[in-house]
C-alpha cells in the first residue's frame, strides 16, 4: 500500500466538502478514510433508518470525493478486516498507510472524541467550522455567568452573522424575537404540504439490505425510508420547504395534528447534522425569502432563531459542560423508561401519535418531542439517562451534542436550570389547545382525577407537588404554585392519589 502524507478521517456526521480537515488536500499524496463501524451503529439501538442514512450518505460522499480525484479508503460494515470501532480502524489504517499526519475534525460526541484522544494516536484536530460559534467562543461568552439564557446568546449570533440586522445594528422589525406570533394551532382549513420523498438508488438499496441483516432487532421501520442521502437531494428537500413550508413555518411551528408527522417543518435536521446542508446557506436563503417579500418576518426570524440560536446554544453548552453534564439529575429521578416508548402501545393518543411516527419515520417535530414524549417523561420522573438514550436512538437527526442538552436540560430540567429558566411542564390542556389529539383519545382531557382522566393532568400537579421544595422559589413558577395553593385540600389529595396510581402502574410495567 502506498505511503501517504496526510490521512484524513471523515466521520459519518461530517460529510461536508468544506470541512477544515479536508482543505488543501493533495490528490497525489493525501487520502481520505471513511469507516462504517459496529460500535457507532449500536452503542444505543439506533433507528434502522438513521443507520441507513449515515452509511448511504457516507458511500455517496466517498464516491463524490473520488470523482473529484481524491484517494479514498472506504471500510464497509461487513468487511472481514473491519475491527469495529473508529479508534481501532484509525490505528489499523495508520499502520497500513504510514501517513506522516493524521487529520480529523472535532467530533459531535464527547465519548468518541475522548476515545480518539485516549487512543495514543497523534491526531491534528480541526475546529468544526460548520458552526457559527466555536467551542472557545461559547466558553468565553458563558464565563462568569451562573445561568445562561438562549435569548442573549442569540442576539450575539444575530450581530455576528448580520442576519436580519439593520445598518445601525438594530434588529429588523424592531424586535429580536417574534415568538409570540408563532403559537397558533392548526385551523381545519389549513392543509400541510405533502412530504417530499426520495427513492432509494442502488447504493441505498445495498445499505438497506445490510441494515436489515444486522439491525433488524433495533426499534423502528426500515421500509418507509425515503430521506435524501446526497447533497443534491438534501438541497431539493430544502428547496421544497422554501417553496411550500417556510411561509407557514412561524405561524404553525408549535401546532400538532393527527397523522401529520411533518406539518410545516423543514425535516432537514438529519441532513444538516451530517453535513449534507450548510447552516449559513440555509439562513441566508431564509433571509433572502424575507427580503423578496415571499415570507413574513415571524417565519424568517423564527427559523433563523432555531439555527443560530437554539442549535448553536445547545452545542455550546454540551462542549462546555461535558462529561459531567450527562450525569445531571436535578430531581433525582430513577423510574425506568416505560416499554411503550419503544412500541407506541398506549391508550394516550398524543403519545401514540408521537411515538408511532417516530418509529415509522425516525422523526417527530419539536413540540411533539418537547411537550408530548418529553413532557410525559418529565412528569413521570423517568431517569434522565434512559430518556436521553431513547431520543438518541429513535431520531434520525440525533447526535449527542444536540440530543443531550435538548433532552437532559430543556425537557428534563436535569441541570437545575442552567440551560433554561424553568421546566417545560404542562397538563393535557396544552396538548388539547395545540392539537386535535384529545378528540380521538380514550382518556378525557377535561377530567383529572377519574379513572379515565387524562394522565397528563394529574401527573402535572403531582410533579409540582412532589418537587415543590426545588421549584417553589422559581419566580417563573410562581403563578402555577399560586393556582395549586388555591385548590381545596380534597382536590389536591385526589390529584395526588390519581398521580400515585398512574405511577404505580408504570412501576408495575403496565402501559397507560
Ligand atoms: P424545524 O422545526 O423545521 O426547525 C428547523 C431547524 O432548526 C431544525 O432542522 C434544527 O436544525 C433547528 N432546531 C430547531 N430547534 C432546535 C433545537 N432545540 N436544538 C437544535 N436545533 C434546533 N434536533 C436535532 O437536530 N437532533 C436531536 O437529536 C434533537 N433532539 C431533540 C430532543 C428533544 C427532547 C427536543 C425537545 C428537541 C430536539 N431537537 C433535536 C430539536 C428539534 O426538535 C429538531 O431539530 C427538529 O424537530 C428537527 O426537525 P426539522 O428539521 O423539521 O426542524
Ligand atoms: Fe394526550 Fe390526554 Fe389528550 Fe389523551 S386526553 S390525547 S392523553 S393530552
């Protein structure tokens, strides 16, 4: 085997030609290595569609690099020489190719980056320039702050990027945030666009067969895979959203509807997180759509905030706080994850819808993740590590840097309020307001303490009562605790008992 000057390892979530580690490649003397490894595909039971996306996109990316004249070494999962982990493969290829230098972009997972750092290999690390805010820049911004707030970070990112900023540095429209306009339920007359679907080419078909063979025991359907696996198809998905989804994105961002898995959401996160789309380009396309007059400011600002606000913010917190962050458990929760999270077999229609579509498409939109499956886990006191692993496994876009802070902190409030000022807890009334789920549910959302009362109602009050020592002093919870205090003792007791009965059912391994 030819000796090379530089060997660049590209991980499955780094499929971008613009990676810092790939700049200045010499096609004669340098090579790129991509490896499909069992450890990454199975450290949690990843949804089979997610494994398909990553392996197929890696194979397409390798082909595209070769078409640009780059020397590529590619190790498939079933290659008999495959040693099964990223560090062991890198070691094997180092001894085969004897490169002068090993190059690698920062990882998206603390566990993997640490194992590479511990491997004894001499690696030249590159910052992940796909993000607007580097790890160091975020650490500087966070320094000395006891609690962080996304809104202030987001304003910094708006100023830095110049997105929707007037010449004098003020925000376009006179306000940084138009979220108050983005909380509408879906009226009956509004129809969401049909989802864009992409058929499997021969490479994807081979991967589907491989995944079917090795990962059939993981939860989730493989048959419905229709996601883009190339840069060109990801771009087509994005343009479809620009044409048919973006204008209504702001208004119905928080809406939920039966048998409507995608509504006006872009469905781009899985492609974006592995490098098939570029965040800066997405933001500038959205800004251009606003200036062209085709979308309103609340849609443009709302979308840009998700990307340069929330997405960058959670990544910053992840790298600032790991590895201890993963063990945070503010409420001391220990309840195991109910089995119905893996099957969708529950009488709660909202949970059945959110989990069902997650198994079917490896996708749920933000409010389903936050206010349905997440809210239930928070109210039921599920152990944070178990619910985090579920989110990491089930969603096609889930990588530790983005899944962990969203689940552990935003949903479970397990960091005690470092990321967000209060828990996103809600009763069934919120779900009723934002969806049509309750109309077709066996439980009654208008009831709280009867045997067929909506479980979210009593669990909500049970959560507030059992954690009043930790939450009572939180200013943003003042109103709900006042409401609790106004309730007659008998009502409080009935809510507590109904909550206890539901939790006892979960502890007995029963579904709700
Ligand atoms: P849209 O609703 O169309 O939003 C546009 C884009 O904004 C998304 O593609 C995403 O890149 C970005 N975005 C929006 N909110 C967030 C956020 N809170 N954090 C980071 N990016 C955001 N997103 C992931 O990419 N991977 C995850 O593993 C993940 N886990 C989550 C777990 C929980 C418990 C919660 C509440 C949210 C999680 N999110 C995660 C954020 C968000 O739910 C998804 O990014 C979004 O649903 C993806 O669908 P979309 O592309 O249609 O997004
Ligand atoms: Fe969900 Fe309760 Fe509504 Fe049923 S009644 S769909 S459990 S919120």
